[in-house]
């Protein structure tokens, strides 16, 4: 039997371009499926950073697939390459008019959304559908088109216009709050006929909704944890789409994200001063000391070191950390924050660092290498999100023996088992903020357990033994493709 051919489509992929967890998933999931025998490939837009990184590593193949002019771009082509550090085949949508720009994939250098994003991601979706339909690369037509998030959510819509096409369409929601909403009059340039502009299809409160394309037209709609899959069917988490999702209930399911356990491995991580595994957790102390020195923090002996690696947005609940901080810090806890995002939160954390010098370190940037060092050094990782589709940082925390303290939502409750739980499989591995517990209450509870070295070591052992690799979820997706 021929291996199943899967075209993954994502606007981000680590290590080429990353603003959040989507990038990690898009890079690791297809690779894990290849290990299981699938012929998975990944289509990404040729943002400046992507093309430059691939060129610098000489990973672009000479053969170019010319598309010609499309969606207002004079020159559109597809490059073939490999994802750095892996054998994953990449298809890179090269359309300099739309993707060769400063800033990040979605906003310019001043944080303003690119005004032509409907066309940029319309083109991306259309190209994905053309490949899936067999028009662009006839010798490699996929069996499955697997689209991730709103940026490519029109691909199943474009493919629906080829009724004879048997390709299975799967749409994965990584965060329902990001929907790709634009003025309805973009529809004409996007070649979307009027029959698609109804409330049942792409119209959403007078706007054109990209994400509805994926939800309405895909054969299977997935999200990134079983709990989030249930939550989004309810008004509180449904972002206005819960009714539509309920109507598609039988095709909606949740598959928990995994992590790339090669890239995120404390035993081999080149970013760490000292590597360690379950048999050598004492080595973590070396990383702790080194990071405290690097970030100009006190050496307090045995105080709890809490790390946060996060986008600074309301979703992540970090305003609650600002409120709870004095109660935590007065107990001698140290806090390391790495993040960037909303200005009001950035200001709040800078003020906090000013009030607690040598006890709070705040780095307002995106720094992959520092993120690794924080997981390698921290005793605990704080993730107090208001909602969390899956969350990756608690998984990195588990892998690095930095016990997660998390709110009781989404993928956080699917992966973290509270210290007080008597659950056996998987056993307790962290702290879930109780429904009647405050954030500082949970952190101080964590501090008390931390003082009990035997119990703490057991929890670290449990955390580091948990298998959060892609092996099982990658297989679950392969099963879903034929289900
Ligand atoms: P989300 O996708 O909602 O931002 P996730 O927890 O799923 O949240 O994934 C976030 C990813 O981005 C993780 O890999 C995390 O380590 C990384 N990350 C977030 N902020 C930063 C930062 N400032 N520097 C480096 N990595 C970051």
C-alpha cells in the first residue's frame, strides 16, 4: 500500500518563522507522521525570514514550480526545500509582493495588521487548494489536505469548488480567538462567489470570516486538546462560533499536541550549561545558578524559582500574576519573565522588575535560546491562562522538571495532574489552580511542597517521565484521516 500523502499547511514553522505554538506543531507533527510511514509535507509562505534562512543553509532546491501572476501578485512560484534540522520536505509559496516585508507574518514593524492580509492569506489558501487538487504538482497529489488555523482556512473552500476531488480536508483550530475577519467586499478579489457569503458559510456579523471556511467545509475539524474541543462548543469559550461548532459536532474532536522531544530534551539541549535527565536532576542547580547570574538575580539559597515564557496577552492571564506578585515575592520566590506583546502588560512587568530588583527579571523579547535556559533552570513554570487550547510551555516545563502551575482550562488540565490528586496514570506532576483557589494561593502551595524535598523530587520524576512526544498524537491524526 502506498503511504498516505498529507499536505500540511501552516503560516509558521519552527525554526524558520515563529510567533507561537503553531510553529512548533507545524514543524514537528509532519515529521512525526513521516516516522510513522506517512508521506507528509508542509506548505508555508515565503516570508523574508523563511527565504533568507533557507538560502543561508542552501536548503532550496534549484527546480522552481512557476505559478505566474495570481491574486494581484505579478510573480508567484513554489520553491522546494527541507526544514532545517530535519528531512521534512517543504513547499514554500514565493510571492515577494505579499511576503517579502519587514515585521512579522501578520503585522508591520509598528504592530499594525497588514491591510492586504485577506489577499495574502487568500493566495496562500488558494495555492494549497491547487496543490491538493493536483493542478500545481501533478506528480504529488495528497490524499489529505491538513490546514492549520485561519491563515489557510479558505483552502477547503477553494477545494470544494472541485467536486470531483476526493482529497480529505482536515482543519485544525489552534486558537479560536484568531479568526481572520475582514470586510466582506474582499470576497470578489478572493474569487469567492456570492453563494459562499451567507451566514451558513463565510459571513460572520457582516464580515468575511476565514476560519468559518475551515469549520464549514472541512471533513474533519480538530482542535489541540480534548478539553478545548468540548469548551469551544459552549458560549464562554466559543468566540461566537460555538453554535456553528455544535452544528458540526460529530466532526469536531480534540487531539492533544505533542512536543518535539529531540529539540526539547534536557539531556542533550545545547542551550543548557548542564545537561540532565531523571537520573541527574541535581545538575539543574548548575543551570539555575548560571541563569541567576546571567539575569542579575540574587542567589537566595533555596527559594522557589518561577519562570514564565509567554506571549503577553490577556488570554495568558498575566495581569493576574502582576496582582499576585507582591504576595508571592514577599515569601522569597523569584520570578523570571520572558515575553512580549501587549504594551500595558509589558509596562506592568517592567514596573514589577523595578520594584523587586534582583528578585524579578523581565525580558521583553522573543528569544528561543533564553526560553530553553529558563525551562532548564526554573523550579516551576507558571501558566495562568484564561483559556488555553493546548499550551506548550507546560509541556516543556514537564520535560525539563520545571513543574507547571496552571489554570484549570483546556489542554492545561489534559496534561497537568495536581499534586493533591491521587490519580495513578499519569501521576501527579504539577499544580492546577483550584476553582476556589487564588493564583498566589497555588504558587504558595507549590512553595510549601518545594520545601518537602522528597515529595518535590517525586513530582519532578513523574513530570519528566511523562510521554508528551508526538508519537501517539501523530498516529491519532493518521487514524482520523481515514476515519
Ligand atoms: P501560544 O501559541 O498561545 O502563544 P503555546 O504555549 O502553545 O502558546 O506556545 C508558545 C510557544 O512560543 C512556546 O514554544 C513558547 O516557548 C514560545 N514563546 C512564547 N513567548 C516566547 C518568547 N518571548 N521567547 C521565546 N519563546 C517564546
